[in-house]
C-alpha cells in the first residue's frame, strides 16, 4: 500500500470551499495533507489524519501594512493550533498541529463573510475585470491610434485563427467574471440567512484552478500562429526594388498587389481582392473609397497624393468610382465579389481598352499579372 501520493490539486481563490471539501474527503480515506506544491499536493497515509482548513489568502501585496497584518494573522492562527502548510492559487492551506484538535478558524458565517470572503471575492472580481478592461482599452487605443484595416485580418488563415483564439480567451475570462459575481451573491445570501457557504462543483473548480495553464497554452498557440502569419505575404521584388508584388490568401478571400515606382513611366499601384463572401467585398470596397478621403489614412498607406472624393461612374461594372488628386488618378471597381483599385500617374480610368483588359483580368483566377493595358 502506498504511503504517499502526489496528485493534481489547485483551486482558485473563489473555490476555497471546493478545496476544503476535497481535503475533508481525503481525510476520511486516511490521507493527510503533507505539502502543497505548484499545481499539486502531496498526501501521506495517517491513522488519524489531522484536519485542514482552507481560506482565501488575504494581504497578498508587498506593502508593509499588509505584510504586518498577514504576519499577525498567521501568528493568531498558530496560537489557535493551526500551522500554515502552504499557499497556492490565492489560498491559505492550514493543518492542525500535531496532538491538537483546534476549532475551525471561522465558525460564524456572517463574520466569515465580512472578514474573509467579501474582500477576497471583491479582489477576484477586479482581478479578472481589470484584465478584460486592460485588453479592451489596449485594443481601442491601438485602433484609434493606428486606424488599421481590420478587414485585412480576414485575408490570412493564421490571423483569423489568432483572432479566434483571442476572442475565445476573452470570452472565457468574461464567463469566469460572471461566475465569480454569481458566486459572490450566493455567499452573501448564505451569510445573511445563516447557512453554510456553497461549495462549487469539484470538476468545474479544478478547471478554474488550471486556468493559468490554459492561459499559457492560449498565449503560446496564439504567438505561434502570429509568427506563422508574419511569414505570409512577403513581397517579391522586380527589377531590384523598382516594383514588387505581394500576395495573401485565406478561406474567405485572396489578395494580390502590384506596385511600381518609376520616374519615367510614372508610379502605379494595383490591388485586387477576390472574396468568397459578399460582406467582405462590401467592407473592402467601402474601406478603399473612404481611405481616399482621409489624409491620415493616405499617409499611413503611402499614397503620394492628397485626399480625393471618389465619384461614382458608369463603366460597365457592378460598381465603379474614379478620383483624381494632382497628377494621380485612380479607379475603384466592384465586380461581383471582386474589388480592384488602380492608381497611378498619367492614368486614364475611363480608357475603354484598359477597362476591357481589366474585365478580362478579373475573369482569370488569381494569382495572375495585371493586364498590359494597365501596367504599361
């Protein structure tokens, strides 16, 4: 018969009662808590296992006032016959001293609520809510500062996977927040009614105890996916650095870009998006038109011209808009779920041969070179 065993044992602060219930159950089976480790606990066989007591660890900051209060409380517990076995996951694990049978540290539900659980659950709520608020504020601030093309995330399977992982993680964090709020309300009601505090279900409590590992796995997988995405869409340079092409594709769309820098023939920029869903084509087409009207957006995207308002034109496509700003002229087309933008110097966006070549080009499956009538 084994004399010792080590098993998974980690609970979050709000699941102290679930940890207490498991220790009590193991005690009835002849197992005594010996040590609390990192995500595990070690138990030993004992003829009369000493009882344990679990409660949220208060005064966890490094401020001198909290350190003093913590030391005073642990000294009080020691005087009452309880020794601290360990601290993990925001919980104190006490065990009765050898040869003593101390009374539980908390015997009055109302006092336990005011002295222990009220602040512990309040801190847990703000710990989770603070993380959610930070990420939401960071995302909002980054969007406001950089004004990214959010739809570009849908042009890469890796970036879409990263989005899914991040939203899944935030959703789970929000679920945990709601759960702690509900459990706090149940504990408060139990204290008011003089009943015992509810013990969470063990399986769910163990899952919450593993949340740091789950977060680590989410972070590792997300970083790996983002690194894979960083290798996508590398530009292929033509004639040194005189021009380049860039391509990306996903299950929702494929994108192809050609850009030329030439003082003799003039600069040229061609973008093509072949979408598999209409809402993405609508989004891209609207974004490209709006981009031409915003000076900040043009600067960020390296458009070497001032703002211009695209004007609708009847050119034989499902949608067409032309614009001009100084020496630069441009054309934005929508044909089915395809979107094209052509912009350059000495460009005639209404030239019949160029438009016919564009229509032929759109009928070809990407990737393919832009039509000679456009590239020149």
